[in-house]
C-alpha cells in the first residue's frame, strides 16, 4: 500500500499531515510512504528528514496523487491554483483520503469525492471513546489553540500577568475568565495559571467543575441539569431560551470585572453561541482583551471579526482563524500521531479493513463505494 503526503495549499496552513518520526512505523508495517517535496517545510521538517526514515520524495502534487492508495492531509481538498486542478480530481479513482474534512462545511467537496469513488475519513469526527483517544485530532489541535490563545492575550494585554512585589509597589495579578471548559478551555486555564493569573472558568456542563478546579481555577456555576446541557458524547448542546437568559445575566456580571476573556464555546454543526454582546464589551475595562476561539464559526463575542483583531471601546478583540497552524511543529507532531494511529487501525494485511460495525470506522467514514454514507 502506498501512502501519500502532499503539501498543504490552503493559505496560511503550515502543518503537515505526517512528520518524519511517524513514517517509520508505517514503513515497518509494510507501507510505502511518498511525500511531496517541501511538504514539511512550513513546520520545520525538511525533505532530508523524510528521506532519512525511508520516505520517497515526489516533485509535486500532480505526480504524487495518482500514484498512491491513501492520501493523508490536514485540510479538506481545495483547488490547486498552481496546477489549475482541484485536489479531488488529482486523486486516483477508488483511492482513500484521510483529513479534517469537516463535511458539514464542505458538502460540495464531499459530493465530488463520492463521484470519484474516493473512500474518505474525517478526523474531526473521531468518536470520543477510550480506544480512540490516540486518534483524537480535535483534542490535540484544541490543546494547541488553548495554549496559544493565552499567549495572544498576554501579548496584547498592557499589564503583567502574575502578581509582582517590587520596590515601586505591588502589582496585582491579571484576572482571566475562560468560557468553555473543553480541551481548549482547560489548556487555556492551565496556561493562564502558569503565567500567574487568577482564573475563573464557566461551562454549561456541571461535570467539568472538578477538572476546572484541579487546575487551580474557580468554577462559575449555573444551576443546570446535565441532560439539558450536553449530548451523549459529552459535547455542549444548544440551550433553551430561558437557560440562555440566565446564563447571559451571570456572564455579563463577571465579564465586566476581568481583564482577559478566552472564549471557546462551540456547538457541533451550528453557529457558535453569542456569550458576550456588544453592550457587555462597552462595560469592560479599557485595556481588556478578548480572544475568541470560536471565530471560525461566527464567534462567541458579538463584535468578533473572524480573521482580524479589532479594538472596540478600548477592548482588544482577537478573532483568530486556524490557530494551531501558528504553532506548526508541535501541532503537526500531534496530528501526525493521531492520523497515523488511525491509519494503522484501518489497515490489515495491506488493505483497508472497513468494519462499519466499529464506531471508530463508521462515525468517521464520509464517502465509500461512490456514495455519501454519513448522515
């Protein structure tokens, strides 16, 4: 079986799907790994490192795609402006593709993949079950995003994070509020605490209280039943209007008192919920900072401009897109571990073993045998 790793061509994407350290286990499993020249340079993995572990270099995507049985990517296929061809059309008919496909956002691409009889697996749909933990790419990349969000906030914040006792007086610590205590939120809490901030966190799921407090933060509680706040997989669900009203009242009080807000609240397949209105931003301290990690799906702050940093009433609001790509080396290493573990799980005796009774395979497979099979 031949595995292909192309260079990512989405603007500002610096990650690579497979790092050199992950090549050797695939080669040992009997696979041949082909890497497009320069594929790892954005993440500081040079061509010679791939050659040193047994991968073969291919000049460009047009030469790579038709020669391989499985393509490993970070981003969903897009039009290659240099070649003037869509990456879907470069794939060998009947081949397989594993990437962050995000099928809800790329329905047209999914249709094209089905037409070419490409078997596709979406890494953003790995189920959150114990035996799939090493494949959980959403969690690994959220870890990167949560960490980097706090660094962005610290860079924009015009004060110290920790408490300092100096001859010029005592400097109080920064006060940070993290909205959403999933993987990104928990990493943001841990990072802000390492920098010396006093941290509060809020999540609609009461079950995360213990995790938040274990990191040294204060959990802001709203009296809610678990059934109305999270789905069967533990993801936050959309709240009723009454719960949203109570949540808004509580958050507005706390947001106005803190220096930095990191927002991470997402609802799978839907627009991110608005947690901070424009009116609340007007009441925040001058010099306060918001980093909105939900910017890619509309933002948790009403004034967020995805992909931009803006200042409103003295408050700096960051709307970063694809934040993991800004830390490409470690983000690539983590994603590479996820995707190579998933590939090794799929392959038996040199072929893809598709047992659709297995939730890891069933939940991630988007197209197969010329059909879109995922609901």
